[in-house]
C-alpha cells in the first residue's frame, strides 16, 4: 500500500510500505480521511522525540472496515489505546492510563496511509449521512470537548455566564470554541494572529475571531497553542478566580505568571486528549449537528501531503485543518 512516511526533519516521502495485518480483536480500516494534527507538525519539525523517523504519522482518521465481522462498516477511529484495568481506566479517566498508546507513535504506525489497523472497541460507527471527512474530526474535536468539560467543572460561574477566550485558531482551538457553544457558552472569542486564517474563522458561526490582544480579561482561557508567549497571555488575561485550560503542546517551558496565579487564585488545568466517553460524546455531537456544519476544512490528496505540511509550516493555510485523502 501507499503511505506518507516521515523520513527526517521536514521530510516526508509518499512511498510503498507493507500492508498492516490485523490481529485478534482488531480490524483493518481503509482510510478515507486523515487530518494533520499539531503533534504531526511537531514530529515533522523534529520536536517530538516520541515520534522518531521513519514513521507513518497521522491519528485523526475515519474510513471503512475491510474484512471480518464488520466488513464495510463506516467508522471513525479513537486512536488512543488504553489498558482498561488500571486505576485511571477504572475511574473513567482512561486518557491518563500509564499504558496508553496512540497510533502514529512507535510501535503503532499512523493513518497517513491507505490502510491502518485498530482494535475493534476503538471504532465508532458513522451514520451513512455523515461524510467521513467530518467524522475524522472526532479526534481533534474531542480534545476541545474534554478541555471544556473540565473547565466547566472548575469555573465558579456557569459557562452560560462566562466570557471565554480561546488562544489559537487551529482545529484544537476551533474545536474548543465549538464545544463551549455546545456546552451553553455564548460569549466566546478565538484569538488568531494569522490574518488569512482569521478571515476563515469569521465565517464560522458561534464565536468571534479576534486578533491577539483584543480581549483584556476572561473568566475562562483555553490555550490551544501551548507556547511560552501564549501561556503568558493566558495568565495575564484570566480574571481573579478564573480558569486556564492548557491544551496546546507547542513548547514545554516558561510563560506562566505563577505569582499572579497564586495571588489571584487562578486555576490552571493541564489537559491531554480525551476519555473514551468524551470521544463517543464528541462523535455523537458531530453526527447530530451540535458542533455546526464543520465546513472549515481543506481536503488534499495524501500524495500531496508533503506540500501540505510545508504550507502549514509557512503559514500559507487559511483552513484550521487539512484533511488528507488517500
């Protein structure tokens, strides 16, 4: 089969690779759509030691089961595999499982390929009237859904009364904003520095797209970028008693004003991926339209994936998400 293989820093090759073989309790999925994630970009830039070359990246995917009892079933893939037995899994916080694994991280190859293998319990059936390109958004949108759920529990006022600022207009940020709307928030702003992307965000209903620095104070700040500069902005903008939810993984150090956060009792929540229930809830929200039309993606052939990564790197992409189609 053909796959887009990360072969070195800022280098991707569209090439022939061995076809994966499903084991017991697994299915082979023919990929129809797979999104480029920020973590894929981190690997591409050589910033993720967990994803060494050569490797097939990609974990935001949907497709059709090939063979077996579920042959022909349209599915979206929860790429996070957990043990199901540890304390975190038993508590419904399986995203914190110490044995968690995700496709696109060795030894599991990712979904920038014609086919991928995944265990059956991680496959969510997709209704016939939902395009698989939209179903593939379940993974990035679930990250925002999980973050908003945690933030709502931590806020001292209902989300319906909160001023919310999302930093970053990529798919994680847009997903968080759409989740905020689905959870009942109405005063939602997304700060995006790229004018071209901001123009695209203006066309999405449910939130206001603004330039960084526009919003001076917010009850809830979602950092969907995760750089020192965005953490500094978040800790300055969060009101006394407010909440910062940190989703982005841009860089590891610096930025937070710990003294202000301490004196003003600002809650900081680090959040990683989603629980299996969050993923199912997000998928259902996609299916029933609660997250809007989801028409803000750009589709490109998988064979042009190297150029897509290069364009994202250069800031030439207006859409919050590029979907690669084998």
